[in-house]
């Protein structure tokens, strides 16, 4: 297998890892760290693109979707966050009527998915959000609702004095179809204490997603990278996700999320380079051998790096979004008004010599 690839100038240690990847053998934690410490960009891209093509060939997925953000009022005060506000500060809070009216405006829209995330509001419980889901489904019965991070879910369910399983089942019965991956940040407890000390632990995040999987609710997974973590922390995070996916198989996609340093307590931390972004995508693709999809969230890294990422393991660039998310624009992301038409997404993919593939929320092809 190795003879098919040019690996001149590569160390014996890296060649051994490459041989495992080309042979479909899972790499270890230690080998993952070696890739971060010693793998050059071209080498990592070669391995990641091999894995990507083996799983998805040249298909690159996108979806017609829209984001709804009910509130940025949040009980937590994460140091990296540029989005959340406390009650009484200059934040926003959409009422349930506001949300229903926004959804009514979508009756004739050509979209597959409504994505709902926001702050963890102190007063809102699981019944409030279940009613919103039910109202959305009454208006758009066929729409896929991907809603609420594990951190939002943990609080709203606990506030309602329900078990995790009961709360998730209630939301599912009222229209919850899948769960996004936000709130994972970094699982390492020491780093988590330094960046989001009041937020539930990484173990809680994993517990929420496993409970969802056991109820047949698929989810996504994320990592927040490029702040005070090191490579070992990233690999530990990936390993915990890989283990959970081995048990349940219901993670749809993994989305690396880049730390952005505008308007938050970590503004003095220099953002990692675009080269590091591409390396991180590649290693994620190589390491997470049981995840079918690696997603680049284009409003976070911009359209150009998203296009480049397709050669570094990425097979999904998310959705049209329609200028409806503020989470990364407030933190200084490349695209301050994030919107792309489906034709623009297709062109971006085609220009990189990959195959545009419109999907639904569960990666079934459209048209």
C-alpha cells in the first residue's frame, strides 16, 4: 500500500503511522500526538485525504438550513465567549411568539433544517423549549430540528427536576430530531476549569450525548482548539469521542471549532494560524476513524480556508445559514455576515475539484 504514495523525507516513525492509516489500522493516542508534533502539513493532508476519499470519495456535503438563536443571556461566564450576556446587560431574548413568527416566515423557504442554539437562560426550562419545538413542527411538520447543546440540555432538564433520559424523551416527542455538538470545548478538567469553570464537565457533556444516542437521537461533536490547550489535550478529547462512537455509533459529524479572540477575556491569546487549522482538520480525520464526516464550519474560518480544508479531510461545509448566527461574528470570525446560497456552496466545492452533494440532516442526498 505504501508504494502508491510518495513519502520521501518522512521519518521512520511517521512512515509507520502512515502504513497503519493506509492499512485501515487505528492509530493510538501516542501516535496522534506524534502527528501533531512532527507531521508536516503535506504529509498530514496526504493521509487525511486518503481517509476522506475512502469514506466519502469526492462527495462534499452541504445543507440548506437556517439558525435560530433564542437568547444570548447565559448563566455561565466562559472566558473565551464573545456571545453571552448576563440578565440586565445588552443581550437579546426572543419570546416563543417571536420564534414562531420567524418560523412562519419560512413556510415557503427551501430549507431542510432549523438549527437552534443559544445561551443558557436562567428562567427557561425543558417544558418551555418543548412547547417551542412543538409549535415549529405544527408549522413545518417535515423540517428537521437540530437543537440545544448538551450544556443547554443539562440545565433545562435539571431545572425541570427530570432525569436526563426523561427530559430528552420529552423533547424528542415534541420534535427534537438531533443535537448539535456545541459546549464540548476541551474535556480535560484542568483546562476546562481555566476556560469555563462554571460550565458542566466534559463527562457531563459525554453523558448527555450518550443518553441521546441510546434514545435514538443522533448528535454532532465539537472541540474548541487554539487557546491554552496542548496537543495531548486535543488527542485526549478525540479519544473520548472515539470511544463513545464505538459504543453508540450515533455521532453524525465532528466539527473542530477555532478559538477567536475578539471581545472576550482571552483577547490577548494569539489565534492559531490557518496552517494549524488545516493540520487540525487533517489529524481529526485521521484519528476519528469511526466518524463518517468531518465538518468545516465556514462562518468560523472563512470561505477560502474552508475550500482548502477539503484537501485535508473535510467532507462537509455545513449550510447556507442565511446570516442568522452571531456566535462567531461577535468573536471576530472572517465572515461577519454569514450567508451563502446553495449555488455558491456548489461552486466553492467544485472549484476545489470535489463533488457538491446537497444533503439532509442525516446525510441523505437531495436531488
